[in-house]
């Protein structure tokens, strides 16, 4: 459903669903980065911040934040897609200078990431949830960028209950 709800932003890997348990998709060459976007200071970003770091993946964070605070604006904190071991934090500058993704493609991935996060935030709010952070994966085939993998699921995203968030903070 989330893939259908974002098809107006960019195409995705799904070609057809002939049966509820069968999905036929297109094969894409995956970009070797995951586009992680955060609207709140939680998880890995909080651990880095609480250790004294005020920059995550090349993005500066202000002093005075506490765990789970809403960030002034959503930030993208990409990671490499490791073939073996753990994904690693990486900045936009490193992605482009190491030629992991071209500057033009990265600009598109960034634009799509912000638009997808905005849509996910809207959908979550209608369900009484806050989309805290999430990751998107993209691929390319025939010169076109596609959204690949799942989006906005419990495996790819962190949510808070909207009701009571302010009081808990």
C-alpha cells in the first residue's frame, strides 16, 4: 500500500501483483547507499549525539537537543550498503567524491527521499503515529531511478505514538 501511495513521487519496482501472495517486479541495479532520513533525534543519531558528536553524516546538529526531540528540519544521514558486515555512515560529499553515486543522481535521490518522507509523515499522522526516521533504497534501470524494497514498514522505519508524545518529551 505504501508503494502505491507514493507512485506519483517516483516509479517503484512493482510491475504487477497477479495474486495477493505474488508480486512481479523489475530488476534494477541498486545504488550502493541507503537514504536514511530523520525527523527526530533517535536511534543511531541519538547515540552519536549523546557521545558528543554534533555532526552526523556531514549534517550539523544544534546543541541542546535531547533524545527523541523533533529536529528543526528532517535530515538525510545516508549509509553505505555493505556487502559484508555493517552499513557505514557516509556524507553526501563522500558519496559523490568516491563516485558511489553521481552528483546528478544523488540530487534526485535526495529530492525523492524528502518527498517520500513527507508522504510517509502524512500517512502516519492519519493513523495517530509520528514517522521518526526511515530508510529508502533506490535502483536504476534503463537510465531511470526506481524506488526499490519496502518502505514505511516496521523493518525500515521507526514510529512513535502521536498521542502523548509532547508529554513524554
